[in-house]
C-alpha cells in the first residue's frame, strides 16, 4: 500500500468513511486557522490588543501545522484498516 495514494479513498466503504471523517476535521482546522489569522490581524490594529493578536497567530500556526499531521494520521488509518498486501510487497522488494 503506497502512502498518499489518491484512489484509496474509494476502495471500500470503510476507506470512504475514513476519508470523509478526516476531510471534515481537515476543513474544520482550515477554517479555525483562517478565523484565528483574521482575528489576529484585526487585533493588531490597536496596541492594547496586540498581545491577544499574537496569541491568535500562534494558535493559527498550530492549526496549519496540524494539517500535514492529520494527512499522515489518515494514511495510518488506511493502513490499520487491513490493506497489508502492498505494504508486504514493498518490504520484500
């Protein structure tokens, strides 16, 4: 099983469910990051709210960092769903 194979999401009902759940979480993280960066930008207009803006930028950055980790977690979920054939073939070759 090759990592990040785009067709895997449609392999069966289980992988379709895994894909859907991870896409919902991925989209929620994207929205959270965007909202935090917009809030951080608005808070930077006033000197007394710049610290809060900095925290928004920091949390938004964590959201952006979580996105590739979430994609890796999705691939691990596919692997755990039982498709070991490709993985064994790669280990032998």
